[in-house]
């Protein structure tokens, strides 16, 4: 695609068709059959027993029994928002990616913020690693970018990742604590793997309790290779800087808010 033809606004127009609401449309089953009544089941007479021929009723009940979506092992608790990425400086010297060619190009994005250790039902304000995944809907295809709030990682070899997750999750005997590593299993791992020291210093600082997802930095774990039109490659690191600055909750404040409003960070974006 000719870079001169790229216009991020056209991508925004294209995505509008997927945001259409089906207001006023007929309710249907998962097979597309129209439903005349979703409030009452079929019966034999006014006070008779329910009928086995009421397919919609039984489909509704069986769906309820089976609608279990297993949560992610890590980053289970998350929240997503739509937004727009606006290029403010041409990066054509480093890359031929269309959405980074000219200032002013707007690219629709979807961002999912999440906590690392906590389960889906845990609180937002626990001491934990935060991450966020950004999906850029560019004219050349979708581009995904993953970041954590710390510039350092907990390990140097991926072989240890499963071990760290098992150690950091809640104690398998007591199932506590939730959303934090305040137990012996985690500290045993930390004490026996010295490369975690730098990461733990970041985690136990105020950075482990951000005041808002809008007030924390983002550092992708990996370096990336950009290639420009001339075929020249450059290694780059992304860094997300919040316009509101970096702000944290103190420990007492985080504990109080977590008890009163466990969805504190989510509500901040609604």
C-alpha cells in the first residue's frame, strides 16, 4: 500500500459497522429462530406442568449450566477500553509501518489493563504487577503491543516462569492470600532466585500500587526490530508515559479503597 494513501480516519469509519446496535430487532435463539416469549415457559394448561417440547426453555437452562469461561492463569482480572492512537512525529526514518508515517494519522486501538497474580474476583488495589495489551487496528492489519508497568522482569530464563507463577499464586492448601504474594511459597522463590531482587524492589515500592491505570508507565518486555522502506533495521523499545504523571496509593489508602470499592481502577475508566 502506498504510504501516501494511508489515512487512519478511514479505518475508524470501517470499524463503525461492528459497533452497530441491534436495537428494535427480534430476539432469536442461538439457531436464529425468532422467540415470541422469553418470560414464560410452555405448560399444559394454565397451571399444568412444563412441556418437554419447550426447546427455548431447555436451551436456556443448559446454557446456564455450561457457561463457564476458564479464567486466564495470569492477568485474569482485567478491563478494556477503546481509544485512538495519534501519531505526533513521523517515524518513517525507522519503520515503514503505515500508522507511524505522518503526524496526525489516527489509529483506533483497544487496550486491556490487567493485574498479574489476582484472580477475576480480586481487588484492583492489591500490590501486584500491572500490564496492558494494546491492539492497533491499522490499515495494514492488527498490531499488538504488550507492556508491563516495570522496566525490569522477574526472571531471566523463561524456564522459570511457570515456577514463579505457581509460587506467587495463593497457597494451594489454604487458597489464601488472594491477589498478592504475601506468603512463604513466593518468598522462598524470591530468596532462591537472586535475579528477582531488582523486580521485587519495584514491586514493593509505590509502583506496585498505582493510583490509576492512567497514572502508570508501560514497558514492553521485548525489544523490537523496525524496518524502513530502504530495508534498514533498527532495534527499538517502546515506553508508555502517562500524561497525568506517575502516582501511587499508599498502603493504608490502598487497603481502605480495596475494601470499599474493589473495582476502583475499573470505575476510574468508566
